[in-house]
């Protein structure tokens, strides 16, 4: 019987970007299903003691940049350390992913997620802009304009809020966060343990 991984993430996270393709490939190889759950990381930070990047101590900010450079080189993934549009409001991108999941299924949503993250971290694009999001979705073979319109509905916002509530209920405090059989794993550097849990 296939296992399901709950995938909690925020589309503006460089760590989610660095882990996304590897995670999706691993889950497919293991025959696992992915329950994709973009959520509001800012709300989770407010109840879990997390701080937005700009409010973190200088040494933490400096080390973050070192680690991003290390992982980018290690994985062979391009990463712009200081994107033009960062920090960026993530809500529009998250809702677009939810709209794709609702109307087109998990595979379409996962593909769109990867494209949105690449747009921010490798292509220096503004993922809070509706036209940009429509273009990204269209490049994935989706109807970008229609998807953006459906992402603005009450039902999609309600799902976004539910995802955030579920993240808090699951004791999520960072991203990406994977849950297998009730066990949480924080960070793309924990994917080896996720893979063991799926075995």
C-alpha cells in the first residue's frame, strides 16, 4: 500500500526550492503519494518563535548565505543569493498552487511549484505578480490566466487557511516540512530520513 507524505512548504523558501525536485523524484521512485500543502509561514512563525529573515541576528543571516551557497553548489542548482523580489509576499503563489491542486491534481501542482520556486531563486522573477504567475503556469502547459482567476476564489483562500492550521497542529515551525506516518522531518537536508521512512 502506498504511503502518503504531507508536504508543508512556503513557495518563497530557498530551502524548499533546493529540496523540491529531489523530494518529488524520491516520492515517485518509492511509489509514495504527496499531499501538497503550501501554508502561511508568517503565521506559523508568530506562534512557534520563528523570526522573519530581516529580524534575525547578523551572524544567522551570514551563515544562511554560506549554507545556501554550499547547497547550491553541492546540488548543482542555480541560486541567486539576493533576488530582486525578496522578501516577497507568498500568498498569491501559494493560492495558485492550491488552485492547480484542486482543479488539475497533485502532479500539476507539484510541477507548478517547482516552476514558481525556480522563477524566484534562479530566474529573478516576481512571484507575487499575477501576470508573472500566469506566465509561469502557462509555461507549464496550464491555462495561466484561468488558474490565476480561480486562485482568487474564497474556496482557495479557505484551503490555504486550513493548510496553515494543519501545519500548526502538526507542530511545523519551518520549511520544507515532510510528515510520514505522523513523523515530521524539517528541512531538505533531512530527505535521506524521509526516504528511509518511505522504505
